């Protein structure tokens, strides 16, 4: 049996990263506004994941009255944040709940190629479910040029070497299958990070961290309105300082804007309000229109 800390996963990781099913993700990195949890503009990928997808935490019944407990995050950021203690991504058909794990699989495989002790991502698709989670893990690894028996897989799970991306909790065929998966999750809960996806909360999987997909059109409206406001303010600043529109040096432009804002407290207050409503992406959109 291979020791948990000596198993070579390079061939597995290379296979995942070069797999046509996931290869398209390499051109579609998702920048995120860390302050507001809103994704920035990016190209649309060839697959079906909406990279502007926002998720929010689903509070327990005891927390529902406390709205401040609800957090809104970019989808992959939310999954990474809660994976260590296990997280359940809940979403309607077509919302991206199944594509998000594929995207995360590719990104984490790329990362692990240069981090010898990094988590090895494994996509565990529960549909169709015929035998056990261990068997599904083994089949996935085998498809990507890594042959391990179940005892070796268990050893690696206990060593915390895997990140399991478990797709399709709601697609399990019966209560017996749900019981098997739940027991598996609980067995490795303290050592192996896991991300589950489901269409609905079918059966109690026992995960405290639940996040739900949402297409928040109000966010897009706020973003557009804030960008327009910032654009108007930038035009106003440019009238007072031609450096803002004439210089090709970004640092010089930023410095000139900063000086004009300092001299005009009214514009400063309006900019702050626009940034609060639309985040830094509104500022970026306004800059693209003006500079």
C-alpha cells in the first residue's frame, strides 16, 4: 500500500487539467471584488456556468430573523470558504450548481500541480449511484491515470489529501443510498473537506453550511446606476484637470483624480455613495467608459 504522503498524483492532475471536459476553464479566470463579494467583468465560458453567479448562505430556522447572518459571495469563493467543514450548494436546474464543482476541480488541480502537499480534487458524481462513494472515487482516479484500491483511498482520506466535490445529492436513488453517503461524509468529516451540490434539500445530509445560488438582478441594476454616477463624476473632474483625460500613465491619472477629489468634498461624498452601492466594479466600468 502506498503511503499517504508519498502517492504521486502528478499524472492524475495533468490528466484533469488536459481533459476536454474541463480544459475550457483555463481561459476564464474569475476575478472577484473581495470587499463586496461581487464578481468583476469577465469573458463568458464555453460551458454553462454563469460566472456572474452569486450565492448566499441559507440561515437555519433559528437564524432567519437575524438578516445580518446572511452572507453573499461569488460562487467559488463561497464553496472554498466552507469546504473545510463541508458545505452544501443548493440551486435550481440550470443555475450552475453542477458546473461550479467542475470549474473548481480544474482550478484546484492546476494549483495542486505546483503544491506537493496540496489537496487533490476529486469529482464524485452521485448519479448513477450503484456501489459506494469509495468506488466512485476510485473510478474517477482511474479515469485520470491513478490506480488506487479502496484501502489506499481510505488511507488518503484519513490523511486529508483529497478535496471531494460531490455532485447530485438529490439524484441518489433511495433512502438507503442517502444513508450510505451520509455515513461516509460523517466518517471523514474532520479530515477531508467536501463540497456537495443538490437541487433541493432532499433528506437530511447533516451539513450546517448551506449556500444557495441566486441571480440578483437588483445587483446588476445597482451596478449600472453606480457606474453611470461615477462616470458623470469623472467627467466633471476631467473638466477641472485635463491630465485625467490626456495622460496615458495610469498612476498619473489616479493621482490627478485623487487630488481633484480632495479639493471637492461634494464629489468625494457622491463617489463614496456610488462605490457603496456598486462596489469597485462600478468604478472599473466608469473608467472603461472615460479613459
